C-alpha cells in the first residue's frame, strides 16, 4: 500500500552554525546547532554578535525545550537530532524527519 506524504509529513532540519544562504520552506527547517555555544561567543566580539543575531532571527535554536545544545562541541549535528526527538511537536509531528547541513545541499532538478 502506497502512502501519500504531504509537506507537513516531512521535515528536513538544515543545520547551521554560522550565517549562510538560508534554506527554508514548508519542508526545510533551519536549526542553529550549538546555539548555547554561539550565545557565549556572541559576548566576545562584534562579528560573533552579528552572526548570533542572524542565527537567532532565521533559525530554530537547538537550545529550546529538552536539549543538549551545550554539548555541540562533542556531538555536532546530533544536537539537532536530539532536539527533534525531544521536541517533536515543535516540528508539527511529521511522519518523517531528515537532517542535512547548510553546505551540503540536495538538488533534485536538472
């Protein structure tokens, strides 16, 4: 039996740790991995603060709800996976969750 999926059934977390081209639509959900660490860095200089403000404005932080954001230095993008697992309803309870990095983009058209 085939299952028809809608854009609400699939969410792909796009991991960011610094500003870059923003990938965001009904399926692609930008998430700032290690936001706790980015927040700490933002206190050190103007560039870090500028980067943090961009991330804060354009992405979900992996430091909301139940999270391991402060462990990003040890687990990298897995902090986003943990966040999705523990904060599933914040994504709208999709049937499928994917993960990609902002610098490794999938291109489906010719």
